[in-house]
C-alpha cells in the first residue's frame, strides 16, 4: 500500500550544522505516527519542512505516491497538509466560530456579501457546530471568545479546525503539553476520531504515555537521524526512552517505508 505521506532521504543543513540527516518516514491514511526525540533531535525542522515553512536541503516528499515540493505553507495546505503548532494560531478575542473560519469566512449572498463583505454568520455558526459535533469536540457556547475557553478546549478547537479543512494529513506539535489530565484525555480522544476519519496524523510529543495511548507506530529521531521505527509490539516506555537517549541502537531504523512514485 502506498503511504499517504512519506519522506525519503530528507536532509536540512545550515552551513556546517546538520539539523536532519537523510530521514525516511511514512504515515498511512487513518494512522497516527508518533514523532519523538530529545530537544534538538530534528522534530521541529521536519515539521517545518512538511508544512512548507522551510525547504529541505536534500530528499523528497511524497503525498499518495506523488513527489511534492512545498515552498510555502499555503502550498502544503492546498495539498491537504494541515499543521497545528504549540501556539495554536487562535485569535484570542474572536469567538469560536470566527476562529473556526479564520481565513475561510462565508460571505452573505447577494449585494451584502459581494459589495459590502458582510458574512453569513448563521451559516458559519451552523457549520462550526456540525463539525465540532462530528469530531466529538465539546464546546457548549460557540460564541465564547477563544481566551475564555479552557486550555483543552482551545487545543481541541485548533485541532478540529485543522481536521475539518483537510482530508489527508494532520501534523500536531505537542498538542497535550501544559494540559491537565482531563484536558489531555479530551485532546487524545479527538486525535483518535481524526484517525478514524481516514486522516494521516504525525504526532510530536514528549509525553510518552500519550504517544503509547494514540499512536500506531513511533519514529524516534536522534541527532537529526531516525534512531528507530517502533512497531506496536515494540512500543513501550523503556524502548522509547532508550532510543531517544541513545541507550538503545536499532538494527533497522526505518523498516516501514514504502513509496510508490508515479
């Protein structure tokens, strides 16, 4: 089966500093792959390349087997890759509906929309409520400002917004960091729902229990290289920490990669 998203030989260097060194990685549709590693391992660099924020120095990205190159974030979004960073990119003073449609607002029909730029707020509210319900995101009042939501609700809103506007790949950067136990559970359940929608998910986290809870496989980066790709039977805290710290060394660092270039 051709992977939904795959990278082969991906490298990034800044002068003599090598942030990534020939990374191979893949994620299938309806799969959650954990991306773990210590600070400076290359996780953020890889995420930025996949999201179109920076260009790789070498290597190739494949989307459903087709070679891709993203020189801007908008190109990655148009191809179906959505990213949720730690800062969430929510407008604190705007309500849930406005944040859900940020940059994708629905104009009112006729003169009011075309000439005056008025928004169809009723349609936007209905669609927001429908999508949040479909993804199991519990926000009782969609007219609350983002700043008045709990940390878990803000994170869930950002993820639900990204999932609603993509059908291919979702990149998550530390979505459960700084959340309480109940809020973490809410976000993890949302990730599981996104997976069941058939979206491929790459989940970056330092929380090993969260990785074990939602991920089908885990890729460990160390010093810009894939230290190990752990299948379900090998996924446990001891192995994850061992490969992250270098206490364990993998004989085969990327057995799962399968790319079918057309």
